[in-house]
C-alpha cells in the first residue's frame, strides 16, 4: 500500500460556544475561544489517500486531481468563512477542529474514484495543535 498526501491551506473564523450553557460556563470551558466576536485560524489541511500505484502512470492518484477535489469541495466552501455561520458542513455542530476534520472526511470520502481510499485527514489549527481522523 502506498500513501499519498496533499497539503492545502485555508483561513476561517469560529468560536466555541455551547448555547445550552451560561456565558460563565462557556468562558470557563472554552476561554478565549468563546469570544463573542469570533477568532480565526490559519489552518493547514493534509489529505492522505492510499492505494496501489497504477502500472500505467505509477500514481496512486493524480495529485492535481486530488488537489482539485479538495479545493472544489472544501477550500472554496470554507476559506475566509465563519465556520459557525457560513459553512454548510458545520451546520448544527460544535465548531471544534475535531468536528471539522470529521466533516471534511465525510465530504471527501464520497468524491474519490474506485481504487483510491481516503486514509487520513490531518488538520492543523495552529502549528502546535492538530487533529488526525481516520474515518473511525
């Protein structure tokens, strides 16, 4: 099995806030991330697919096609948006990096051709904080 990873970048705003909780409880649990005026991140998205290289091309999957899929179905819908208000795949969900990674998986897994499997989503919220999701 060969693993191929494509890296993309996007910027987005969000806040972590549970409407069932008081303002004080949200501040206690989420701290600055509960800011009423939102806050933003420069996200790095790594999408890893796996498969056997084609005998004709040597590719697991054409990386340009993978990039186009990611851009069309994720980046164009998320970049410079408010995850809480503007992004359909996050509607009704807490806008954590964990939930965003799972939502990205759900969008991409259905877009790959036969013979190419989505292996992992790795989403950096900051250079020191990231989430990995393997579809489990």
